[in-house]
């Protein structure tokens, strides 16, 4: 057995390792196998590596315990921000159990990028031949969601 920090380091390098309460392993059948790192067991996946270049990681944003929070910190310290897609436990479990299905992350990022996203949507609609883009409708819905998020 190795330290939890070492388990996280090996996971980020694409290798398996086992600590006392944290471990990583390959799940699924080749070529659909994916590397997963767990805290305390299969009920709480910390992160899932999505093969590709550059690699992406589904990282669990849910809380569980103070020990698991430390484990999450160890994992995040070895990944760059542009490799990380935060999501919930259920999304990671679905990706583990259904490796051949597309991964759908139901996660809204609240940021200053919303006007840019709306602009991209407008461009996409225009490229599909739509003459009008309901900017006010989308802007109002985004504003309402942001207000609900703050409550």
C-alpha cells in the first residue's frame, strides 16, 4: 500500500494504486475500460479518467466526509483545471456502468461567460438557417436561473 497522495499521483499518470482507504482501478471491458479512483469503496468515485488527448476527468463535486474531502484535494492537486469536468456522483456512476454510452453532464457553470455562450448559440442558430434568435427569452431564463441559484 502507498499513501493517499501517491494513489492520486498514480491516477493522474493513468496507473492504478491502492492506499488504505483510497484506490484506483480499471473498470469495463477493453477498449471501453476507464480508470476510476475511489474513496472508501465503489459507493464514492472521486474521479473518472476519460481517455483521449488531452485526457479529461470527471471529478466528483459531491461531499461525503472530511476524509473524502482530503482525498478529493489530493486528486485535484494533480490535475489541471482545463482537464476537469465537475459533476455529481450519479453522473460518474452512470459513466462507469455504461461505458459505451455518451457521457451527459447536467452541470451549469455560473460565470461571466454567459453572454459569450448566448452569442455562440446565436451563431449556431444562424448557421442552421434560423433567421431570428430569441436572445431576450434566453437572457431572461438565464437571469431567472441565476437568481434561483443565489437563493
